[in-house]
C-alpha cells in the first residue's frame, strides 16, 4: 500500500493508514490544498472547479469527499460525474472555470485512485504550482468558509456528448469518409468510462461497434495498462468477429492502442506515429514527444519536412515543448495523442477520429498501414528502488561511462547510439528506475536492456 505525492497530483491505494495510502482524510487534505491554492491564485472567494471521475469502485466515494471539501472552501463545483480525463480538460475552458480535478489513477489497477489537478486552461499544473499545493497540504494551511459563504454543486452530465461533437467538428476529421469505409471495430474499454465515450463516438462516425468490457462498473477484467499481454481477449474477438481493427483505452481514456485485423498489436508507440503522419500530410509542421518515445515519430516528421523535438517525460513537459516549438501534433509513446487544434491534453477520442479518417483515406488494412512505418522495437524494464541505493550517483556513473555518445540529461539519462537508444529515469509515480531501450530488432532492444541492467548493477556494486 502506498501514497505518492508529486507535482502532478496525489496517487495512492485505497484503505490503510492516513498518510500511507489514499484514505478519505488524504483526499480531503489534498482537495482542500488545491482549493486553497486556487483561491489565492485567482483572488476569488468562489472560484469554479470542474470535477469528473473514471469508473473506479472508489470513485464515487473519493469524488464526494473532494467536492464537499471544495464546497467547504466556498468553491463552486461543476460535477461531470462519470467522465474521461480529456473530457474534463475540454470542459474547464468551456465552463469558464478556474480549474479542474480528475479522479483517476489512469492505467493503475483498481485498488488505486488519484487526484489529477488542472489549471484554468484545462491543462495540468506546472511544477511550481504543484509544489505550492503540496506545501499547503504539508502545513495544513486552509481557511474554510463560513456558513453563508459555502459553495454549491451543479451537476452537468452532458460533457461526453459535447466532447464528441467537438472532436467530430475538427477540420481534419471526416465522418463521411469513415462511414463509407464501413469499418467494424472491437472496443475494449476495461469496464471504465471509455465504454461510454468511445462506442458513442464510433457510432456517430458510422462505425459498427463490437463492445468488449464496456460496462463502466470499475471491475477491470484485466490489468488496465494497454499492453499486448493484457489484451488477449481483444485479440481473439477481433479475429472471431472479422473486424477491421480493435482498439483499447485505459480507464481515464487518455491512452489509446490499436490492434490490426489479424489480432496483432499495431503498437502503442505507433498510435502517435500514425496520427502524426495523417496530420502532417494535411498541415505541415513540427512534432514533440518525450524522451522515452519511439524514433519513428522523428522519422515520419522529417519525411514531411518538419522538425522533431523531445521533452522530459510527463504531459506538462510535452505540452510546454509543443507550445515553444509550435508543434501541430505531439504526445507520448504510451498512446497519448495531443492535438492542439482540440486542446493541450492527451485525448483518445481525438486519436480515434484522426486514425479512422487516416485509415479510410488510405484504403488499406491496419496491418498494411503499420508496415508502411519505420520498424523499431522497444524493451521496457524497471529496477525496484531500495533506500540504500543512491540513484542519482548510479545515473551519473552511467552517463560517465557513455560520455563519448550523444547524451541527454533533461530527464534522467538518455544515451543515443547510431541505431538504438537507452533511457534511464526515476519514475514520477512509482518507486522504481525505468529502463527504456529501442533498436531495429526486439532481440537487440532486449539485449541492450540486459547490458544496461548489468552495467547499473556494476556501478551500484550490487
């Protein structure tokens, strides 16, 4: 059981002791810290906050605690109820709200939940503001409102439909051509809110939908991270139904992965590559992803005469770099699409609509589309941290061992070799070092990871 406090919010497991897990007391504490920060930031006695949640079993409990804590501070709350992360992000500016809170632990298993915090643009908070909220929570520096100044809750359950309409109105999304293509798609929404949003979007685009785990009851039928080993049921159903493709989203619908008609993974890393290929073919420009994402995005961007930049890991860092580089599309290799024409947040609804329009225009199968892109293979490993390990010293030692190569240190250590790379970083959400490698074959990527682990153990003296 664990509680992780970071600049991007608070995440933990339900149950257990205060301060060690995400208990009701911790939910109240951090909601109150956020509300207190927002009042100071906006200089408003009654700022407006949009609140939505995924379908986790603990979601309703945590949401009531959070909303009522905000009311106690005089905050006006707009309750979206069951929603998605990108839907809350879209709702904040449309409601002219001052901030937003999404209650979701993203791809983590069902015993987890979290508070993700947004600013008035519907974007994740930067490090400076995140730290201010952590400081308020640490010092219990709250001043609650008197009885005549309490806030209110206003329920608005229309935003998933509004979000879908916003996606369908994007200039590059063509529902007519998708409808003519006659696609049949199997959707695995891991029994969360993607089961509400994604089938509804697809049906509006004229797609035949086969629903798998689309009941938003929070009982995840498999590990909710959209990786190949968790998606055997989806693979089997795509083949059985003779579907054109399968797709899956994580519980809060900001990560998207596709499956080819033969039941093989399109590749989570290639969600962004395919969508970027389509967007760049219509609107030439630049792209951004994080340091742990595939080189394939760089290759596709350069094919369209754009420039590619890599940011530190974390959505707020990708967004910051996208704005600086005027990127027309960007995101993260974990299946997160950020399309500024819509909003600066990872959005699976946008990804689905762009991908299907692209596929319909290409008039090819999903496997043929995948084979049209450069083939890279990634290996994702991790080392569990222990208190006696000096992680920074280990990373510094790895850097020194490879100082003759191209090394980037804006987020951990990334070493770029001619035809492969390795990226080491401390996780923001778990007590581990992540080791990502990429090469031109799976064997080479796996071997690079093994060699890296050996080197790290030598440096650490393990």
